[in-house]
C-alpha cells in the first residue's frame, strides 16, 4: 500500500503521488477532480475533445428514426 501526505502550498493543498513499482504518473497532465461525500478524491485524466478537428459535417449521422411516426403517450 502506498501512502502520501498533503501539504499547504500558498492557498492550495498539494498531494504528491508516489511511484508504484517504478511506474510514475505522467507529469504536466490535466485531471478532473471529483470529491465524494465519504472523503474520497478521484482524479480522472482529462481527454482532448475528439470532435474538435475535422471538416464541418464530418461527424453528421443520418436520422435513424425518420421513417417512424409517433404513437401512444409521446403525442401528449
């Protein structure tokens, strides 16, 4: 089991992440931070937007439900 300790640096709390069997977390990487009610802090690697590149309309999908007509309670 790995242990670390938090410390105050300016107005931020810093937690250093120890290496695990020689594996180190990637440096200068952005994470989404999630604080849970039970005190758990989860770091999720932030991904680049996969739709940021490409030509306009490249990711367009044809309407799959166009030939269906509404019926039942969805008409309300």
